[in-house]
């Protein structure tokens, strides 16, 4: 177990400067990641090779001394473990054999999820063993709506028309898919905790495409059910919710009965968050990943602005979304320096 700054912050403790980690901190912007990545053709095989997953998980901690590591894996391992065909095409991102009717998801089953995802749990166990005690290890999963987006669209999308038409037109059958995903994600997250994850993050990357009432039913409510399900088995595990691009609807995610922190995308103003969210729940975020690409005085000014707004309350420094491949690693080192010397 880790008792460092990151977990203490999630538990409500304050420090002179906040802890920092970055979404997608292990990735293509690091030459040492690309070197390990080059040894396996298929991205999923790479995720399922514990030695490699452990190595790339630890790389950004070794290089930048971040306060938390996030296990190297992907949100799409859950649909894969349920029996859906998933693959990654070079330069194109994820592809799935899209679900087109309710009968098809009747064939998905969570019975073999725990066996299927053993390599992820092995990687967590080994990473936890190699990580310094003061550094936290995050496990994660995609939230049901974001997983359903990929499962029904078969890939990323601009409009998400298929998944929305299904959710709006056939809420009963869409609800069955969401229920299955809630249970599968609870299993996957509990397995990660049992393997040694110190905290969890739920990524609802596509929540922002839904109108408010649908957002409640298909994003917030399933995420709360997951948090309660995980907490029933692991009462103390901190859970961070990342409902991306939901704007002021972030207000409804201030659910301290379910979440320990709310991760904010770049679109949420730090000043508004300090007034409306932070008094109720710890917040994480929200530097624009392109500021990290830009670096220099622009990045410094913006990082300090965020620190000045949010650093006086319960806060974890992070980006508003993942590190992008064109990020110069030196800018990450500089960002850590800025945060630590604030
Ligand atoms: O360092 C970390 O953050 C841990 C690893 C991690 C990955 N994916 C590795 C990855 C995490 C937490 C994720 C989450 C994830 N995966 C999300 C939610 C967060 C978000 O970005 O909104 C989503 C939507 C996915 C699905 C996914 N995986 C996409 C859309 C892509 C292609 C886009 C891209 O960047 O290429 C992936 C591939 C992927 N997952 C890569 C990495 C490092 C790049 C592929 C490679 O290295 O070959």
C-alpha cells in the first residue's frame, strides 16, 4: 500500500503543493515507450504481456517522479473479455465488430472476464511490488456509456448516431447492455484492487455527447452503481470519476457517496470548479494537453493560473485529457517543477 501525497489528498489531507500525475503518461511521446512498444505488433498483445505493461507503467515515474502510476492497459479490454472482437489498426485507433442488435449482446458473457484479464492483474501485482511505497498505483476502466459507444459504433465516431439511436429509441435493451457493463466493470475494478491497485479511475470519455437527462441515466447512474458495487467489496478504495466534456452538468457528479474526486476536462473553468465543485469533492485536472505541447511561458502561466484557483483546496494536478504523442518530454519535466515549486 502507498501512503503518499496522492492517496492522502484523495482522503482529504492538504499539502503545500498538490500531487501530480498525467492521463496517458505512459505513451508514444516517450522514446522509451516506443522502444518497448516496437517489440509487439498488436497493441492488445502488448497490453496482455505483463513484463512489458509493468515496464511502460513505471517509465514516467522513473523519468518525472510523478506521484501516481496508472497501470498500462486500455478501456477496451473489457468488451474484449466479454467476447467481442476488438483490434487496433495502426494509426487509426480501435476497431470492434459492432453490435447491431440486442440478440448479439446476449452472447457476451462476463463469466470468463477474470481469467481472460489475468495478465492485467499480474501486471498490477508486479508493478505494485516495484513501485516505491509513497507512489500510488491507479487501476482504471471505461464507464459503461463510453464502452457502449465503442461496442455499438465499432470505432470512435463524430456523431455517435448509432449508439444514441439505440439508447433513445430502445432504452430497455440499451439498459440491459449498460447493466452487463456495470457488472463487468465492477468485477474488473475489484480484481484490480485485489491485485494491488490503490485507487481507481472511471473514464467516461464520451459522456459529453449526451443531453442532460440521458446523461443522468446512461453516464452518472451507471458510474454511481459501479462505485457502490466496488465499495461494497472494498469500502476504502478511492474512485475518481472522469465524465469528459459534460460542462456545467459536472454539478450532478458531485457525489461524495460514490466518488473521491472528479476529473475535469479542459472545458471546465478552474474558477467555476473552485466555487461549485471543490467545496463538495476533490477535483483533478485540468491543463489543456496542448499547453503541454506548447511549453514555455504559455504553459507556465496557465499551470500557475490553475494552481492559484484550485491549489488552495482539495486538488490533484493533471491534464484535461491524455498526453498527446507530439508532447516534448522536457515539457512534462518542467510542468512537474512548476507544480512542485508553486
Ligand atoms: O498511461 C495511461 O494513461 C495508461 C494507459 C491507457 C491507455 N488507454 C493506453 C493507450 C489508458 C488509461 C487508456 C484509456 C482509454 N483508451 C480511453 C479513455 C481515456 C481517453 O483518452 O478518453 C479511451 C477512450 C481508450 C480507447 C483507445 N485506446 C483509443 C481511442 C486509442 C487510439 C488513440 C491513440 O491515442 O492512438 C487507444 C490506443 C492506446 N491506448 C494507446 C495507448 C498508449 C496508443 C496506441 C499505441 O501505443 O500503439
